[in-house]
C-alpha cells in the first residue's frame, strides 16, 4: 500500500480545513443522491475538490487513514473534516496517469469557494486589487478504491457527521502563488515563484509540495508514486447513500455494466460550471461543459472550445437522434477531445474504429490496427479503468470479431491496470485468470489480493470465490477469519451462498471458534422469506431438525425444506411427514411433496418413493408413470415395475 506525503509540519502561514468557515452554498436544486447528513447545508453530491490548501499534518493523517481502509469525511458547505477514527472496509491501489501539467487561475471569491472550498476565506487576500491565485498541478498517479457506493451502516468506528467517502486521490506535485488576472503562466513559472518565496506545503497564499521534475520523470508504468511526487492534489468524494435494503429483500448484486455512451459529469458545486479545468460562475466562463442531453448547448460550447462538450456532441452525431447521423463528424469530434486529454473520448473513437473494422467499413491493415491501439492505449493510460477492461477483451477475441492478434499477455496487463484504477470487473476477470491459470500463469496468492478488491467493489460472486480459497487453503494459506470477512461482505451484498458459507464456517468451527449463534444468524440471513437462499434454507432446516444449538422443531424444519423444493427440500419434508417424525403423520402431504420433487425436479429418490405410493392410489396411472420413467431414464427398477403392472399398453 502506498502512502501519501508524510511531510512534517513547519512554521508559517497555514490553513486548517477543520476550522475554516465560508459562505453557504445555494440552497436550490440539491443533488438527489447526496447524503442527508449535511449539517443544515444543502446536500453535496459527487465532487472533486482541490486540497492544495491543506496542512501537511492533514495530508499525513489522510495518508495514514488510506492505508488502513477507505477514508471517510464530514463535508458540508462550511467545513470538511477527515474522520480519522472512522473507516469503510476497503483498500486503495496506485496507478500512474498520463495527464498533463496544467495551471488554473482563480480570480474571485466564488471560484475560490468552488475549487478550494476548505481554505477559500483565508485565500481571499490573494485575489484582492485585481490579483489572482495561480495553481499549478502536475499529476502523476491516482490512489483509487474499487468501492463505488456505501451506506452509513457499513461504517465502523467514530463516524458522527460522516457524509462522504474518498473514492480516490490524485497525486503529484503542486505550486500555488499569487499572480495577475489574465496573465497566464506555465507550471514552471508558478513553481519557480513558489520556490522563490520559500513556500512549503503548509498552506497560505503561496505554497508548494513536490517537485516538478520528479513528476515529469516518473515512470508511466510505476506501481508506486515517485519520491517528491506524491502530494494529494484532488480528492474524489462520493456521498454515502441511503440505507441498503433489508437482507431478506436483497437479491444478488448485478455486476457493473459499462455504459453504452458514458457521459462526463461535472464535479462542480451547484451554481457553477466546469470550465477550463476549474469550477466557475457561468457568467464568467468563456466555455463550459454542456449537459450531455442538450445537443444545441453541446454544439455551442464545443464551438467555444470546451472539449468535453465536443465529446458529448460526438455521440449526438453518432446516435442520429437530435442531429443528422454523421459518423465521420463524430469521429472527428472524438479525436479532438482525445487530443485534449479526455480519456472517454479516446475510447469512444477507438470503439468506433473497431466497429468499422469488424464490419469492413474500415481497413484492418497494419496502419489501422496501429491507430486503434494508439487510441485504446491512450484511453487506458489517461486513467479510465473501464477502457482498460473493455480493450482487454479485444485482445482475447477470435474469429470474425478479432481485429488484433490474440494476445492474452496484453489482455492481462490491461486488466491489471484497470484493477489498479479501481475498476472492479477488471479485478474480477484478472482474479479468475490467476486462479484458473488458463491465460496467464496460475498464481492463487496473487489472485487473493485481486479478488479481495473485486469483492470490496461490490462483486458478490468474487467474495464467495475469495472466501472459498481462504477457507479451503487451496493454493493460498488457509485463513478462516479472512474467509468469514469475504463471505460476510458477499452476504451483505445479497449473495445467499455467501451467507450459507459463513454460517457453515461457524457451524463447523472451520478455522474460527465454533459459534452456533453466529451460524444460525448467517443461515437466517441467507434464507429470506422471498427470493433466493436454497443452500442456507437447507442448512437452517438442518439445525431445526437436529436441534443444533436451538430447540428441535420438526414442523419448522419441514416448512423450511418445503420452501426450497428443488434442492432436495421437498424430498426431505416428505420423509418427515410420511413418518410423522416429530409432527403428526400426514400421508397426503407426503404424497404431494414426493410427486412435486419427482415430476417437477426429477429427483430419483423422490420418484422411487412416489411410485409405490401411486400404485396404492391408482395402478393405471402408476403403470403410465413407470413407463415414462423407463423410457426417459432407462431406470431398471421403473422398467421392472412397468412390466409387473402389465407392460406398455398397446
């Protein structure tokens, strides 16, 4: 795990984001997805504020918290507080990014509030009298978790006031120094100005952390940030969602699906727009990111120079809904936005080219494939995990759909990068490959870490797979405690198999102390009144039947068995009612259950019991039943019974 900069605090001007108070945000049009816990301020949804005004001590705290789990904050319109004793289960991984250095200029209090909200009030002096504040950002990589959503109920520790979790942190170097409005300076000059003023990363109107050259020389395939190039620049904050549905109502969580036409979302506060890499007042923005559904606005803003709007406009031309369909125009717009560093646009252009090559609209020669690879590589290199995941599949294709030569090694590398960028399905696919050893060398210990990230990201099936590996110790050290943690996560996500597996571990004392109460609790969670849960219902019924740690209750056991008829439940319930085992004997109910298990679920043992009972009721129907069983299954006993009852009717 890679830490953030742990520079020690020094003397000098500083800003503490926990005590700075600034003007409230507008109260209209609050985001529907934001947390309800907002301290009396309008809810704040997904946002990506700069943190270049933070104290070095706060950076140090953030780094430590991110090593131990997913960081949680309390964020409203007046303060942001890192909750150092609050955790969300999960982890972060590092991936380099190919983003270019950029300088944003902040010229008024509204821009300060929107871009550096934690120190806006204290920085106001830097923009008085026609001055501006220049902020140079040199990104080199990202720390990202696969966790994409979370509810307050999943938090652990002292979490009072929690509103958001830190989905990711952009790392690199930054310099902030007063400048002149309208006088744009390159990053080198801003860093030089900050250095000349003796700035450090301790806050104030002039500050700096990291070194420009260290970031420029960072390796593009690095798995850890370069020394002197690991300062947090920007945080991606995701609001905590509403309470998850009750376990009994939950169904297995579906795997994330890639959007057909993914859009660029503005991370700016209500009342501001994304313009030139910063959040600004609409009246002061020369160009701004358009609403993706407004073709006219996208055309207007693209014409003014907003490349994100050009990307959205490309999809309007590609769909032909609001504008005449024009694939060539769409391709041109995608390339324009790609050249400006919009990762999604690079992939959109690559996907369009791939489609044309597969359909023979474009020639899949060496030059065409080279361009396709350049576009897809760039999308992944810019930090879009979905692109890495999607392109990996292109290198595994065979037959008419294949454009690239099959290259499993390349696919594995792309999936590994996608996983490092926090894209859960990439972790899932890579984990399966490492376990199976089909497309890459088998490496179960490595798969454990990858599947752990997929599980954290909400892929319940991977939680089960991870738990099974750790429980059985097949290819990796056996660890009952970690297996339980994986199963518990899968159970919380709605996978009833995980609930049953966790219950079985506790029931058997398999790597953990035996605990019947916990076993019962997990079996009960995995056996909802409606929906899935056959395995857990069978396990729970078994506890009632045997009286394992709970009072024996055969009626309850039979009822649970009947609920999951197709997994042997009806057969077991029929046996209980037939014998009167702890319940009043009920031959008719037993007959009906045997019939259901045999005719609907083709359970041989049920059919073996049903035939003789049917003979006692209706020999002609029994003969037809045996004839059918003999013809379909070639069962010798059924054929003999058919013959005994007079053979096949002519």
